[in-house]
C-alpha cells in the first residue's frame, strides 16, 4: 500500500475510457489523508457526462466521511461508469476497468456498488489487485458486502429505537423502502427480532415475497414515505427526504441504508425540528465498506465483525455531539468526520450548509 504522501496530486477526477469494450466513466478521489481512497464502482445510465462526474464527486466525498467515521485507514473515492446501451461483454468490460484502476497505482481501491456485482469484481481482479468484494471460500472475509451493510443498519436502527422510543424491536413497526440486496436482508433481521414490517418496492414480486416470508404488509411505493410506523428505513434511492416528504412523515426514527438520503443538508434540521431522530446514512450503512476494508487489509472475520458491531457506539457519539452543539445529527456526523480527515469544515459547500443547519 502506498503512503498518502506518495499519492499526493492524485486527488481529483480521473477520466477512464476504453472504446473497444464500451468503457467510459470516471474515478473520483476525494481524500487520501487517511489512506488509499476506497469506495465502490457504480454503473448507471446518466443523462450526460456532467451529471456522471458530479455524482462521482459527491459519492467520493461521502466515502471520505464514511470511511473516516468508521475508523478505517482509508480515504474516499468512487468509480462511476456510464452503463453501455444494449448488450455488452461484461467480462472484457470489467477487465478493462481493472486496467484503469491499476494505472492509478493503488490510490483507489474498488468494490461493488449499484449496478455491479461479485462476478464483475472477479473480472476486475484479472487486471489489478486494488479490488475487494471478491468471491470467497468459506470462513474468509469478502464477497457481497450487502449482508454486512444490512447488519450495521439493523444495529443502528435497534439503538435508535431504544434511544428515541425507549422500546425494543418486538414492539415497533418499521417501514422499509426498497427490498434489494440490503433492504431484504434488513427485513429478515428485523423480522427475526419481532418487528412488524411495512414494505414497498417498485418490483411487486419482491414485495409479495416479503409478505409471504416476513408477514410484511406491502404498500405501493408512492405511499411508503407517508405510512404510519415507528421507523422509516430508506433502502432504495438517495434524496428521498425533502421538505415535502418530511412534512408527510409519520415516524419518529429514520434509519436506513440508502446513501445521501437527505435531499439537502437542511433537511436534517427539518427532521430534528419535527422530532424525528435521523441516524445519518453513512454512519449506519458502513458495514459493507468495513467488510471490504477487512478483505483488502487482511483483517480476520472477528475483527470485521467487531468493527461492524461498533456502529451503534459511533452513532451514539454522533447523537451526543448533535445534542451538545444543538445541531442536526447529519451536521454532527459531518463535523466529526471532518475532524478525523483533518480538513477544514468550510472546504466543501456540503459541509458549509450542513453545519449551518442548526436545529433551533
Ligand atoms: P439494490 O439495487 O439491490 O436494491 C434497491 C431496491 O430498491 C430494488 O429492489 C429496487 O426495485 C427498489 N426501488 C427502487 N426505487 C424504489 C422506490 N421508489 N420505492 C421502493 N423501492 C424502490 O441496492 P442495494 O445494494 O440493496 O442498496 C440499497 C441502497 O443502499 C442504495 O442506495 C445503496 O447505494 C445503499 N448502500 C448499499 C450498500 C451495499 O452494501 N449494497 C452499502 C452502502 C449503501
């Protein structure tokens, strides 16, 4: 692994392209202060190069905060690829992506994200060692990070319910938005702990499966955010909590896996004013990246589990900081992360407005 010093000058956005396989996208490296930049590879259809680039930068910055607060010796980065139209040769495509990662000499370590999977990462690994989330043999750390993300969210949700409602999970109803890799695994854990579930997914078939397996009540996606429940767990897309959706919320706790749940930092203060405890997304959804880090850095499964199980403790620190400073929980998380990264809090517009989002 290279030192942060050796990699100076690499922070920024790197274009990657291989027309022979239809590869086009960027690797955004936000911070190398704590170590090599780690964050998944997202493959999605973007309207234009500008929106792809902006998404990559925003996601890379989020990874810097997430990795710092999770106590990982890693900086923040993200690869974002324009999904080719129609059929394409995935194996050749991801091997070419691996070559582009190799060219960054270890400044960026990739893994799965939306639109990519364990098999894709195995193709990346043919061209570079700067990759994790690879297929595993029994007992090793690695593979799909989603179950670990779900575990961290579950633990954070349990702690939030105890703190805000003074109740245990067998006495609450949780509305889960999105039943994909993380959302469905979260439902299994919540069901096992006795929680009642209200669910929604744009895919009706998976919602019916949750009804059959967990006794969940399914509602249409447009109704989920305003459904009466104790907890909302956003596990689909980012940006779902805005002025209108917050006004309609009928829950006391928001705790879920989706990245960038708040449409703007001010929405964190809106939630607080409404009396809703918001568990910041990147604090509770760090289980997956902790598992990826453990694989890449060679930690044992026990060490990975210990760090994932510490998510409620980190969440408590964030909530106590927000109470002490009278700021929203998202602003408190950003402030703590900035302290760890060593950056000034006015270095980014996101943090500017987050720290301005005082609760009262
Ligand atoms: P996924 O793609 O497997 O699942 C997303 C699910 O949401 C799909 O079933 C989709 O049909 C559903 N969905 C989309 N729009 C919806 C809507 N409007 N209403 C209801 N359902 C909707 O994704 P995955 O891996 O489960 O991730 C979920 C979220 O968690 C994403 O935002 C991701 O960035 C975030 N995340 C995932 C991690 C992981 O380890 N997989 C790690 C950290 C964050």
